[in-house]
């Protein structure tokens, strides 16, 4: 099977279900950004500091494929079988955040991204996650999007923020508080 099909050469692509849409369609932008996020999660997973978190990060990547399938599906073909998110997927993120939060100092200020390259990768993933969430919300204003998709992306961005703080602590990287001029 060849990777190239030449069917997209005129600027269109197929949704799951066969409907062709422009590659600039909000649905394509939405799941494309989830794909970008998944790649950044892979980069975060590959950081040595996350060796004990590889499995949870792989689980998150799997859920992002589920979200991508959901967003790539033609909403007019509702009979299609696509994977779905569960409340337990969201609960897993919350439980992981709670466990990390217990080991971190209380946050009293916004934190500037950075401190260590590994932490910076996590902050980039968080920003891409927020963009994916915004795009899914925009799409949901026009077409059906499973509510769990938006909730999961929202919770995942929170998870990535806490993970960045946890990574910084483990790497003994300085966590720089933002102090506005004034």
C-alpha cells in the first residue's frame, strides 16, 4: 500500500465515512491540531525525566487517537462505529494531577514557561492542547462534537501544566514566577 494516494492534490481530503471536504475545513484543522499535540506528547514522553510516566503518556496518546477519530468522522454518518472517550479517561487525568499536586509547593503566581528544555516541551504541548480545545469548541458551534472531547482536552491542558511543574521539580529547574511590573 502506497502512502500517497494523490486524492488530496486539489486541496480536499476524506472524512471517515467518505465525505470529501476542503483541507482548510474546521474539522480538519481540529483533528490536525490534535495530531500535532500527540506528536508533542511523544516528545514529552521521550524525556528521561518521564521514564516513570511513559505508560500514562502512552495512554494519553491513545486517547488523542480516539479524539482524532471522533473529529475526523463525518457527523452525517452517525451509524459509523468510532472509538469513544469515557468518564474514566477524564478521571485518570484528574487523579494523576491530584497525585502530582500533593508533591508540589502551592502555586501563588503564574509561572513563566521554561527552566529546562524538557519542561519547555511540556509547556509547548500544553499550548497546542489549548489550541486544539479552542478549535474543537469552534467546530462544535457548527457541527456535532462529542462533549467528552472538549472536556478531555480541557483537562489534558491542566494535566500538562501540572506535569510541567512536576518535571521542573524533579529536574531541580527554577520555577520562575511571573511578577507583573507595576
